[in-house]
C-alpha cells in the first residue's frame, strides 16, 4: 500500500499545508481552518507523513522538520513545485499502464496523453508553469552542490547545452566572473531566457536544436539532466554533436543522477521507471555513462558526487 504515501505528500504540497505552518507548532484544527481542509483527515494524513520524517507531532500539535520545510514556497531550495508536479495526473497515470511498459520496454506516454508528455506541456500552460518551477526548485539544490564541488575559474568559454532559461550557467558565471557563457537551447526557450533578462555582456544565447544545428565552440560544456531524457540512440547523437563542436582537450561536464549498482533502495532507481513510463528516457549507471562517453570521443576522468543523488561526470574530448 505504499502508493498511498506519495499521494499524501502530493496533496499537502498542493494544498499549501507547509506554508500555513510557521515557526510555532499549530493544531490540525488551525491548519485545516486556514487551508480549507477537514481537521480529522488532515490529522490522519500528517500522522502518516510524520512517520516518514515529514512534519512532527508535538504535544497535540504539528511542527516542521527539515524535510517538511522543503515543502514551503519560500524555502530557498523549495521542493513544493516539484512534489506538486509529480502529483499531476499525467505523472500518476503513467504507472497505471506500467504492465505494458514492462512487456514492451517502451514508453506508455501515448496511452496517458495524446501526443506525449512534451506536447501535453505545450498545450497546458498551468502544467508547463509548474514544470518550470519544479525544475528550477530542484536545480537550486543541485546547482549549489555543483558550485561547491567544482572550480570553473580555468575556463574562458562555458557552453550550457540544453540549459533552459540559464539558471545553471548564470550561477557558474557568477562563480567564474572572467569566463563567458553561451546558453544553447531551442529557440522558444532561449527567447524566454532573453525576455527574463538573462543575456548580458558575459552571457549570450544561441538558439538551436542539438539534433540538427551546430553547437557553439567552448572550453567547457555543461549538460545537466538532459541525456537522461533520451533513449540510448538519441543520447549518443547529442554527445556526438558536442564532440563535433569541441576541440581536443575541451571538458564535458555531464551532470546526471547515477544509478547505484547495489540492491539498496534508491530514488534514482525509481526515477528510472518514471523515465520509462512517461518520457522514453532512462537513468544510467556510471559504467553505462563511461561507455557512452567513450563511444562519443570523450574520456571519463572522474565522477564527483555533488549531493541530491547528483554527480558531475567530468570527461575530456580526445
């Protein structure tokens, strides 16, 4: 019955329970009154979540834990939008058809929504906005880990491939003020980055499609959680396109979650099944990434754990 636990989490994130709970413990009745929920149902839900370290029972009231604080909208590394996104029907329904994915090894996204997940986002602006907020919230913690773990000061030009609205690249350039950055993504994405004021004397945008267009030249290439969106064949094409643009000796920093090769529970292992059901992508082991990089013309030099189940796979063009 463990499928019920994430639904409790999705619901309290959607209803803003963590936002209603401030620094002092509050009763279920107070929280219910402020959030438009039922007192008894809310108390029973918080009882389940508190057993997992999300909220804490305190003398007949409820208080925050470090985990539940991440559900607050004002937390600097808020995961509220990410949790709400995972609770969207389009995500949840993917597992309704998991038996079909298991039989075929192929995504069931067409059964979940006509045209697939990306088309769904293009036609549903509220879901697209939530997706963008979720990616930025999740990335905030990952980017902090990347900056703590890697020195970018040696590079003159840094290109972020599939870099979205540029939040990773902007943070890297702030840490390496002598470097110049190039943000490469689809035209509608880079247009949004320009509209948001991301372009500057230090950062320029380069619209394009990495399956079709030439990529910019750079000393260092960043590509953060893009490869896992694609199957092996298309992932190989992206890496080959980077290698075609990169001079020998250029660095490629592949930032991804790595599937641990053990039998312990892992968030990345479950994420891998989400990729199978909804996106036609996959998470990969270090060995699998190493082979993909070798085939594309890169040598994997080291793997740096930056926290949040995320690693930098540092490689060099050979």
